[in-house]
């Protein structure tokens, strides 16, 4: 069953109770959004860590030498192989 958000909003705004099925679908969708947010936050944290490693404490020569390895590890950690 596809969620018609405008219909659910209309029902809620008029104080109309949702069916159990509608409530369940809405909760499952919200859980999916939360899971997506958590995954994106983890990916962001991984990218921040990689950028910090590249920028912090390395000489220019070391950074140039190591940047591909660090970037490859970061992309692998966040699933950078899908296009």
C-alpha cells in the first residue's frame, strides 16, 4: 500500500483516526527514514575522519603520497563503489 501523505495529513488535521494499517505503514516509513539518517551520519563521520587524516599533521609530500590510500579506504567504508 502506497502512502498518500496528503490524505494522512488531511485525516490528522481533522482529527480523523488513522487505520491500523495506515499507522503501521507510517511508522515503518518513519523507521526507514531514521535508518537512512543514521547511515548518512555514519558516512559523513567517515568522510570527516578521512579529511582530518589528510589535512592533519602530514607534510605535503606525505599527504600527496598517502591521499589515494586514505581516500580509497574512506570510499570503501562509505560504499563509494556504487555509481
